[in-house]
C-alpha cells in the first residue's frame, strides 16, 4: 500500500529581532520520512503573521530567501528540529516581520549499509524522490570502527541520478551501495545508501483506446508523469510488424498538459501507447 501524505505547508511566524526559536517537523504516519520540497524565509503577503503588527512591518511583500539547509537537515528523517532566526538564516529584509514557510511530504525510506544491495519493490512502480550514499549520523549502520562513523556530513551529489536511472518506473530494482557505483564522497568513512521513494499506479493504454484512471472515494488523481509515444517494443504490440514498433525513443513533450490528441503525432508510422504514472491523494 503506498505511503502517501498531503503536501504540508508549515508556516512559523518570527520577528526580525526575535530570539532563537525552534520548530519540529515530523511525519505523522508509521515508517514515513520527510522530503522537503522547499522552504522560504521572509514575507510574501501582508496578511500572514500580521496580528497586532504595525503596517510598516508588513509592507515589504517581496522579501524572500530560499533556505536550502532544511533539506540537508531533514530529508530522509522521520522528524527533525530546525532552529529559526535571522541570525541563522540571515536577514533578507531588516525591519520586516518575517515568517518561515516549509512545504514537505512523507514517503517510504530504504537504508542499505555499504557493501550490501538495496532492493526496492512495489506492487505498482517506483518513483525515487531523493537518495544519498554517504553518512548523516553516527548511529545508522554502526558496523565500522568509531573513526569511520565520525563524518556525519558526507553527501554524494550524484546519488539521486544513479538511483533514479536504475529504479524509476520499475516494479523492482537492485542498487549496490558501493564506491564503485557512486564514487567515494568521503574516504575513510563507512557509508550507507538512503533512498526516499513512493509506489505509484501505472496505466498503459494502446493507441486508439481510452485511458480510464480511477481513485477511491474522497481521493483525487495526481499525475506525476505521462507519455504518449513508445519506450519499448513489447508494450502494445498488437498486430503490427517490428517496423511499427522500433522507435523506442518516441516522446511527446505535451503529454503532461494534454494526455492525448489525435492531431499530434510524435512519431509517424509508430504504433504508440499512453503511459500515466499517478497516485490517489485525499481531498
């Protein structure tokens, strides 16, 4: 069963000269971990966090400072504590009463110690949101000696791309947690591979038919990816010859905006199909 939670927008009010405050971000579902989609410190309107404040502190609504350190601190964890103040983030607009906005969701989490293989499996298809081969704490995978556990800021920038290429849109995948696959982001540190992912529904409709996506009561369809074209020679073979199936790099850039349109042919003389990857979210 997919672990899928609403995208949550969390707003913390804080004045420009306030003392250090702390906010705890957490997932309220079992086995869920955080994925920070974005965070901004500043002011984007005159009404949020405005109670009993003078107009002079609310007028600047072009005050914005993206905060990337929240993703580094919180991604892949079930909860995290964030210290919030201008002394930590910097002051993007002195004299303006600011607030911190965070958008986050909760997803599945896989951890694989170095030298082993990560095995992701879904009844539907895998969608990878975040991955890191390195070390972010000294308690996960503690098999190394003490000196090999000290570096807790070990990040591998190419991790998401490597895992995505191996796993996205598959029912299952295996990824080796090793320096051979990811390179060595921190020599002398015993590392582990973290993957944050979801399991999504996959719909395939052959050309000339209608796609029927359905969700249960009180839920809505959210499409994450779609393509009208062809990516292999086995899906929707019909009665066609290989000449009609050979182009497996047939993509239509408008698939996400408009699922199918008979007036648009991304690859002439190729028998195509519509793929849709989606989830059902609560209203």
